[in-house]
C-alpha cells in the first residue's frame, strides 16, 4: 500500500476507484450515499445508488465491482453510526481478493472511515497496511493529511 495526495477523481479512467460506502438501502431500493466520495460518485453516476442497493439487498454489505471502473468499499452499516474497524478490515480482504481475481494493476482508495466517518488515520492505516500490497494507493487531499 502506498499513500498519495491528490483528488480521487483525477485517477478515474486510469485506475480502479474504490468508494467508501454504507449498507443502508432505502424503501426505493437505493443505497444511501449521503457524503464524501460516495456522494461524489452518486452525482457522477446517477444509477449507482440503485445498482449498489440491488447488490446489497441480494448479497449483503460487501465489496462489489459496480462497473464504470468503480468498486464499493463498505465502512459502516448506516450513515448514522461510526465506521466499524472490523468491517473495514473485512472490506480490505474482499477488495484484495476482487483485485486478484480481476488482475487489476492499480486501485485508488480514499482513507476509509477517516473523512466524514470521523475515524483516525492512525487507527485505520495499520489495517490497510496489513492486507493491501503496492497495487493499492490510499489517497487524501493535502489539506486532510493530518
């Protein structure tokens, strides 16, 4: 795993983009994507909440290849709770397995749970470092680097 600075979406089309997500699916069958990179993805790809919602309803809150060079990376069950370190670790394992199966050479991931989720990078970083190899870049904006 390598740490880089910049804009997640500047990598779109050059690498697989992982977006941090929750597992809440509303009555209309769409996944709640209220903030952070999930909201940005929802704005760029309006059909994404429905696609992710269907997958979550069928398979549970998992890492999914959502198409368009985007994968989900669950960090919480609902946007009303603090991200779960156990879920983040499970997502790391699933993301690595999906990357291996698809032969992806490069994947960009924001610091999971550390933006709107409120987790400390100091507690999340060791989980990612333990499971993700050099194909994975964890990106943050320079002003959020602390």
